């Protein structure tokens, strides 16, 4: 006995999908009847032009990336420099206090061994600053420069000519060519 298999009935949803696909299908690249298909040389030239365009775009993207990296590195270095200068500027008053304290130590205290330890701490601070490329600004006897010196007052002087720093009231410091703190000075009239 053979069973008859009924013919599959078409699903209406499936038919709609087939019709929609047929309507939206992209036609194959057909050459209009009045034009001849491109030759292999023309196709090669077109492919080479497209490859050159893609290579140019890739090279530009690589250059943009390299420039962005350089900008980022430069910004990082600037941020590091500013942060270092800010930290050092906050440390300088403590160094000033050390210098004032050591300049005014009575003779009987200067003979104690712990005094040597205090001077050692000061030298370590100065060495640390030197290792960070922080240098004191030379002021005494130098011509007044508003980029490096801050004048507190003018005073008459027989030793120095007019416009020369006669006394340094507070030492100034710089890191590289950047002034962290200007020297506070008196200037000859």
C-alpha cells in the first residue's frame, strides 16, 4: 500500500518573504546594452586606483595616530613638570626654615652631635632638589631681572651700580628654565 503524500501547501508568510526578497534584491552589476563591459586593463586600473586611495587613507590614519601620540606624550611631560614644580614650591618654605635655623644656631648648640644630623637632613634636601634639576637662582651681584627676581626695595649702594641686586632676602629656585619661585631681593638705586 502506498500512501499518498499530499502536496505541500505554500505558506502565505513564506510567499510574502520571497516576494519581498525579490523586490529588494540588488541586481547584479549589469552593463547597459549600449556600453561594453570593462576590459581587464580597465578593471586593473580601477583596482589600482582604489588600492592607492586606500593606502593613502591608511597612511593618513597612521600619521594622525603618531601625531596624537606625540601630543599625548608632550601633554604628559607638561603635566609632570607642572606637578613637580608645584610639589617643590610647597617644599621650599621648609628648606627656608632649615636655612634660617642653621644660620642662627648658638655656638654651644653647634657643638652637639645632633646638630650634625640636622645639617645632614638639610644637605639631603638640597641633594634631592639638585637631582630633580632644581637650581637656586643666582641673585647677589647680578643685574636685576624681573623674570628671576622680585624687588622688595631699592637701597643706595657704594659697592654695586644702579640696577644690581645688593641683597638676597629669600632664595629663588628654578627647574630647567622655569622659575618655581623668584628671588626676593633689594636692588641698588
